[in-house]
């Protein structure tokens, strides 16, 4: 039997790391609100058959474009609806990013350095946790990274001086289109900014006119534009909401949540790529010079791309007041390549350096496993899985479920309901005063569909509902309102929610809701 080549060992290692990621994805409970929100939007897309408008509680939810939800809905069709299935799409993109980092580093710096970059990224929190988190961040980071890489190879791989490789360039335009469909204009702005600064820095800007602009832009438009156009035609005001408010206003305003100082993303990168990020600083040391592992590779040009890429993303996202951890993910691939090259340069003469490398990597993997096991046993107080287990087997498909002054993001997903929850709150007052919150998320979505907006009701609705059959009420634990629950029958108290049902007298009234068979699709009995 022939011994495995280094290349085959690396591919097997890549597969093992991705399988480990899938195991972690099966252990961790749903994180709220993000994972509950985005998993439910995708499930609703599947059951409603509306592939144009992503919907939250039946309301058009236009915070982000729909690529994540399209792919998750397809996954649910194949595998069934589950939290693990919802995490497959981000996990697949994390695997694609891992593959891209390995392949690009091998082409630039050689097999050994590529294997190190593979193990560094594959044992980082970026891959092991962000890579299986249900939101749009790993998708857009993957396609932004693919776009930057494709355009860079287009400029560097041409066999003729002053020309570009048209195939790579067209692949870059396709990746930009997928990045825009993942999270909006950032999928075009970031690759364009990075490539622009890099070309200027390396004095290659004259090549930009050689790009296949016509065919490339046609490919980009065919992928990115149809959804935006169709959504605007069906929902007037869509463009202003998703582009002006969700892009420009969120970037420039200081009224949104998650306000952090300018250095937030420096700390974020240190955490997401700990401890490997330390070795990315090696090329900055005056006594260390990067040497090319291959005779022909223009390593300095590629290193400059990594630094321009890293710094451009870091500065771009550090400027706004509002900062979220996942925004910085597009900066991790160049960090991984710089760290791998830095390790090779500073550690090549250190005794037992390979043992140290494997010890750090195994320690990272162990921390990831322990963290997942810990989160499995210590769920968030906001989780409604326990209440959902009771309600799914007691309610009928035509019953109406009310939520008082809060929205249980994970409940519809666990129940697999086909009717929206009715959310009870003082909506007229909230419209006038509430800031960036879950309430604004719902009532702004309701503005796009007046019919679906009926799922948002005021507390007066509860007085009537308690006397009707087939009505259920969810109230957050600690937020019990004696006036609101008066006349309702207590059923169950969970970790984060209490469950009530309409009065027994109401259930004795003949109706289709009262006589319908019990059990929602989420019932596990």
C-alpha cells in the first residue's frame, strides 16, 4: 500500500475538521435571537412557498437578502427541519472558506505552509463556532474572500504581461454576485475596495482596464439583481428600506445597538483567531524577512494583498459606532495566511516547534468541544424548547398562539407551525418611542404587508381571546401580568416562558378549533 502524499493528508485533515465542526453543530443549543430568527425565516419560506420575501412570523423580513434562506429551505426539503440541518448551510460555507485558504496558500507559499494555514484556521473559533452559527455572516465572508482571491489570481496568473486571466476574473464577478445575495452591497464594496488599494499599492492598476467588464458585469447582474428588482416591484419602499436604512443608515448612524469603541475588532480578531493571530505579526518585525518557499512565487506581492485585505476590512468596520462580531469574518482568511507564513519564518529553527504547533491545535479543539458541551447543559433563559414540547402535542393546527410583550424566536421553529403567532404589545406607543429592538423589527416588517400585519395586536385582544376555544398564551417568566392572564388557565412553566390556555368554558363550545385533532408537526410523541 502506497503511503499517503502530503496533499492527500491535508485533504483528509480538512475533511476531519469539517466533520468535527458538524459534531459541534449537533451539540450546541440554539442561540437567540439570531439563530432562532434566521432558522425560522428559512423554515417559513419552505412552508409558505414564498421564495421572494423572507418572512418572520409571516411578515416580510427585508433586513438581508435571501441566499441563506433559499439554501436552508432546500436543505430542510432534503433533510427535514432541525437545528442541525439549519446549521449545514453556514457549515458548508465554512468548509468552502477552509478549502479556499488551503488551496490559495498552497499556490502562493507551498504545500507545507498551506497545511499549516489549514490547521490554524480549522482549529480557530472562526471555523469551529462562527462556521456553524445560523446567520448571514459566514456566507458573505466566504464569498467576499472568494471574490478577492479570484480577482487577485486574475491579475497574477496571466501568462502575458499586462493582461489578466479572464476566467479568474469572471469567477470573481460571480462571487461578488453571491456575496451581494448573501448580505447586500457589502459583497461588492469590500472586494472592490481591497483590490483597488492592492492594485494601487503594487502599481498594477493599469491592468484593471483589461478585465472582462462586459461579460463579468452581466454575470454579476444575472445573479445579484433579479431578486432586488422583483422585490421592489412587489413591495414599494423595499429599496429605501434595505439599501438606505439597512445599509447606509446602519453604517453611518449611532442610534443602533451594539455600540463599541474603535478597538473592538482588534480584540475580536484576537479572540476569533487565538493564538495563531500572534504569528501574523511576524513579517512586521525588522529582523524577520519572508522568504519565498518557491523559486517563482512573487511572495511579497501576495503578502501585500493579505495586509491590504486585512487592514481594509478592519478599518472599514471599525469606523461605524455599531459593531457586531460577525462583521469582521472577511478579515480572517488573510490573517490565516499571514500567520502560517509567520510561523514558518520564526519557528523553523525553534526546537520541537512541530510539537508545540500540534499541542496548541489540540488545545483549541478541546476548548471548542468543552464549550459546546457546556452550552448544551446551560441553555439560555430565553429558550422556549421546553414550552414548545408541551404546546406542540397539546395544540391543534388551527389554534391561535399569542405571545405577550416578547417574541419567542425559537418557538415557531420547534413547533413547526403554519400560522403566525399573534404578538401582543402596545404597538402604537412603541412605534413612537422604541429604538433598535425586536419590536421595531416586527412593526417595520408589517408595513410591507397590511394583511400579515394582523399578527401584531394590542392587549385588548386578550380579553376577547380568553373566551374563545383553541387559544394559547405565552408570557415571559418574570414578566407575568396578572391583568393580562386573568381568565386564562395556567398550563406549564418553562425556563423562560409560562404557557396558558383559554378558559375551560370556552373549550366546551363546539368549533372547528375545538374539535380538530391535537398535535402540531413539532410534536415528538
